[in-house]
């Protein structure tokens, strides 16, 4: 008993856990168990866990330095319990040391609601700042009209389709507009070697670029293709002569498909996914097609996207037209 009392003053848990069967419930053990539980729920917390019952923000493993896309609360009392959240995915979990279902207190719920509101305000401000910067960069970028204007276009064997060129610190990058409900929301930059990056803080989810969409109207039903990347979308448009929407990544296919369905309720929508070895592109294309009541297409060869497929068909047009 004396030994337990001394330990309590240096980080041991309260009496409920101070017996011969539960002496392993030290503060550090509780923190580690909580971290592991969060990890198993897809929430990869980094840095020291502060178990003071308050809400803390932290960087998540794999995220950029300086970001705080994770949040957690961990109580160390008679019944250690906690909660964690990944703001980017929405994944959340509750945990308790005794394995029973943890219940959030009213104070915890209030703190979480306040933090969610703060996070949303930060997100909206970041979007506004990025949109202002996107408009500034777009105005200063140079319109281009042929594939020879940039090595990436030559390599992918596609035309520019309204994108622009930016020269900054000796780097020549393609500038691709990303459009949302309020207009230009962000930009994607593509370097000569194919390296891609988005404007930091810009809104991407549900936003897109159109190729050949100028003559598409709501009152005249037709067909619209939806693709992941710019090169893929450009290849599809040039080969099939159909209007194309570029969603920029597999995870954005479904939000964009839903948005296009709302804008063009009577059009046939075909989601053109990548044939990834991982299955990511195929799964995303199927989900997007289901969400918008459309169809989906996948290139015939594993590892190909439709830029690869179209360039193969160009080399053997008789096979591609079958």
C-alpha cells in the first residue's frame, strides 16, 4: 500500500487501478494504449499525448509539418477514457481503458463542437485566401495554344485546352484552373517532369475543370465524361470528341460526379477511372458512377490510365476503334 501511495504522487492512476491485477495502468501506459487505439481507427496522432482532459490539436503522421489536422481528449481519472478525430477524413473514435463504451461528457461535447466550428472557420478563411491568390496567379500566367509550349504536353501528346503557363524562379509550370460554385477556387501546377502540386489551402473537393464544356447546355441532353487528371481528360476529349470534366484525383470523382449530376440532370455521365494495380481508380470510378446514376469505364490494361490507352490506340487506330 505504501508503495502504491508513493507512486500515485508521480503519475500513477487513482485507486480504482491500484491493485495487483491492474498495476500496469500507469499514465504512460494509458497514453500508449490510447495512441494505439486511435491508430487502429485510422487516426495517426503524433507528438506527446497530453492527458489533462482538455481538447488538443496535433499533426497527424504523414501530414505536412505545421498542420494540426488531428484532435483528441484524454482523461486520466478513475476511469481513463478519451476521444480522437482526423479532421481531414472525419474519422473519430472513443476509447476507455476498461474496454467499455466511453461516453463523452457535456463539457467534452461542447469543446468538440467549439473546435469543429473553429476548424471550419479556419478552412473557409484558407479557401478565401487561396482563391484570391489563384486569381492573381491566373491573371499573370501566359495563355498557351499548342503542345510544343511545354514538355509535359509533348510527352503526354495532348493539347493545352485553355490552361496557362507560369514562369517562377526559373521553373516553367502548367497552370490548371480549378473551379467551384464561386468560380476559381484553386490551381494545379504541373512541371516538365510531371510533378504536380496544388495551391496550398485551395478548395478541391467537388471542384473541377471542364474541357469542351462551352457548348454543353442543360436543355440539350448529351454525354459528359468524368476523369481523374488533366492529361487523362484531355486525351479522352481529343479521342472521343466528348466534353470532359477533370476531377483531379480519385477521391474527388464522387463529389464531382454528384455536382455534375446536379448541374446536368438529363445528361449521360460516364466516369473514366484509372486501371490502378491497387484497385483505387476502379473502386473510385464505380462509387462515383453509382452516386450519379451513371456508367464507368476502365482502360483495358492494368497500370494504365486513359492517356496511356489513347496513346496506344493512336499507334494502332484500327485496334482502338474496335
